[in-house]
């Protein structure tokens, strides 16, 4: 599996600049046919690191593989979650809503196109 970071990391700090949270967003790429095909599928990974003065870093990571077959769809989703600073624990819920909204939009477009015939 190949992992590509999407844009720069997002760093959030508290007012005293003693604590910070670093968020990194990645696209993961996996072959579909294991050598029999050129097809690839794409997943999403979020990595969070909490840094507190005088303590060890606390890291958390959430990855969901193989959810997109088009790199542009994966990047569009990453753009949304990075803009909204989504945390690893929120990834599943946000992804489910994103896919549900895309399906609803597709159904509406299909229905509108069928009605215009």
C-alpha cells in the first residue's frame, strides 16, 4: 500500500502555546487485482498527534482502505475533512454522511433526467 500526504499538516495550539495538536491527512493507494490489473482503489487516513509540554506525544490514527476507485473523489473528500479539521475518531461518521449525500445527489440527478424525457 502506498500512502501520500494531502497538503501540509494542520497544527492547532492553545493560547499559552504549551499544547498542540497536529493533524495529517493521507490518501492510501492499493492495487485491486494484485498484479492482474492496473486498477487501484484509494482510502483515507488521518493521523493525530497531541503534544503537551513535559509529556510524551500521544498519537492516534484511523484509516479506511479501498473506499474510492477514483483519485479525484478521494482528494475531494480529503479537502472536505481537512477544511473541517476532522479527527480520526470522527472519520467513519463523516465518511458515511459524505457517501450518503453523494448517493442522494446522484439519485436526484437521475430522477430529474428521467423526468425530462
